[in-house]
C-alpha cells in the first residue's frame, strides 16, 4: 500500500508559505495517496509552493491532484506556484495547460517573490 509520505513532504517556510515537495511518479497510485493531503492543504493554506524537482512523471490524475487545490487556494484569494519541474514533467504541464493555471518557476527566489507579491 502506498502512503502519502512516500510521495509528499510538507514544511512551513517563513512568511506563511507552505512548501510541498512531491517525488517519484505521480500516477494514479500516487494521486490516490496524496489527494486528501493536497485537498487539505488547498483548503487551509493561502500560499503554497509545490516543488516538483524529484518528480519523474505526472499522469492526468496527478495533474488533478495539483489543479483542484490550486483552484481552491485561488478562490480563497491565495496563490500556488510550481517549482523546478524536470523537462519531461514541464512538457506535460505545458501540453495540458496546467502552466496557465499555476505558474511554473525554475528559481526558488522567483517563486517566493511571486507568492509574496
């Protein structure tokens, strides 16, 4: 059985920013393991940084695990940004249009600046 901790770690950064680090293949199995936590983050946090540096693949259900909380956060007046996706993952984000919903950054300082704007 896959657990949330296998795919997701969470930490609080200064300024009330929640950093979520995803890892591995975010496919149907991983999405099932992280959905509840991601939705809780979406419902309780206003500024969220999703670090994708250690994600090798994102399936459609994995995209949903990002988009649903992003929309919830945005609806509550908050912001979510994606950080450091690998080239293949960034291509998936671009082709699926996720990058038009959630900004993608390759530099931590730029991502933090957007969250603090």
